[in-house]
């Protein structure tokens, strides 16, 4: 019978194998996500855990939490876990068919740099922003948390600023040896909610406020207020395109309020960064595909009038050389032409597939 501490061995195995996620469920084979694909660990190497073994693993993982939970009463739980000298993990515990599951996302101990993540040069320009709002988006597992951490780490390495982050849970740990410093607050442990954290942050002498997903009207209003008072606000949104980000924000408000929110966005928004992770053509790795909207006078005009939002992708493409902006399909074309991503993979992820095929000279 496996002991609860066996989960540590599985986490080490996942780290050694270059996995991004470890998936453990009662009465199922252990799985890992490597290079974007699910890989199953053979049962002769790791036996399927019984219910009691999975429960013991959860008890082991949660033993250092401020309030260790009664596992039998848990339906879902999110927390941070560390293996000293190995890796950090964002752990999600779930109940399934009255049994248990564990999904652990691997968080590197060292925050990767722009070059390591293959982020374009415009990220250096974005890191110089002193105020306004940067919105980062992408589906779950798209790597946006890693890119955000790389951006913030780069900023505090270059400038003596104070950043306050609101995280659920805390993932990356920032160096205390940089010119700038980061105060990290965990939702549920250090502060009750993102809303309260945003209210508190304004009293914590911040230059930069980093918050999690802007889910509702109150969070959007508070984030805009922080940007309007001279702070740099970096927030995440669950959307898959730059225009989708703005639509998601608008959906939090009634029609009578939307014109005012559009005006505030047009004034305070500095950039929208949306990303996906795609499998590389010739390696068991993934590479980021990015849509980047940098606000300029043309984009600002389009933001004010939703009737022109469909023209924003073209404006992003036309502003690539001057501003560093780009549409998803434009970047996908570059990745295919650089032989980093297959045409089939790029086509499957294109926003406008028929136009992308024509762009690539396919009939």
C-alpha cells in the first residue's frame, strides 16, 4: 500500500520528466501532461492508487496548511505546495464519484526570462510602462501566469518599485535581491477576496498592482480606479482574443454603463496580451503564440466604438513594425514560416481559419 508521502515521489518524477501537470485519481493510472499531451505512466511502474491511498496523499499535501482540512469533507481545494530544491506546485484537489483526484501544476523555482519563454521584444517596451492597465488573457493552462511572472520579475530587476500581487494561490516567488520588491498576498489566507485585496492595495504604497481574473463589475471598477490614479495595474481575463477580452469586461456592466466603461478603457488601457501554448514541430516542448494589442490612436478610436471592434485585428497587424503589436494569425504565420510549428497545428488554432489558409498560400 502506498503511503501519503508517495505523492512527493510522483511530483519528483513529473519534474524530472519535464511535465507541466501531474494527474492522480483514485482507481486510475497516473498521468502527466508533457509537451501539451497526456502521457500515462504504466501500471507496472506505478500502481493505480486506491481511495485510501489518494486520501492519504491529500492529507500529506495539506499537512502544512494553516488549517488542515478534513479530507472527507473536501469537494475542491486549491493551495501551493513546495518540494525544497525541486519545484513549487499549484495543487487542485477534487472529489470525483465520491473518490478523490489531485492535479498539480509545476511552477519552476526560478522565474524564466523573456528569451527563455521566446517572448517578443515588445515585452521590454511594456516593462517600461509606469501607469495604466495591462490585461493578460488566455485559456487555463495557456502559460499566462508564467509570462506575467516573467514581466513582473523583469520590472523589479530594472526599477526600484513596490508591487502588490493578489494570487489564488501564490505560485512564483520573487527574488528579494532585485531593485524592486513584491508583496504577495494569497486570497483566503492573507486577504478574503480579490475585491478586498484591491481596496487594501491602494493603501499599501504600490507602484504596481497585479491581480487575478477580473471576474465582475466591482473588480473591474477598482482596477480602473487604480490605473486612473497613476498606478500600473496588471490583471488577467479569461478570453481567447483581444476583442474577446474587451467583450468580457463589457459583459460585467449594464448597457447604460458600457459607454462610460469604454471611455475609461480607451483612456487607461495600455496593452492586451493573449496567448496559447502550441506543441513545437520538432521537440517535445511547447511554444507560445501571442496576440498583442498595443493601444495607439487608431486602436483607441476603435475601442470607443464597438462597431469598429472587428477592425482591431487588422490594426494590430498594421502596427506590428511600429508598435510591436500582432494578431494571433499573424504570429501563427511567423511560427510556421520559422519551422517551429506545423501548418496543421497553426491552422487548428487560427482565429480566422479560411483567411489563414489563404495567408499561407493554401487553397
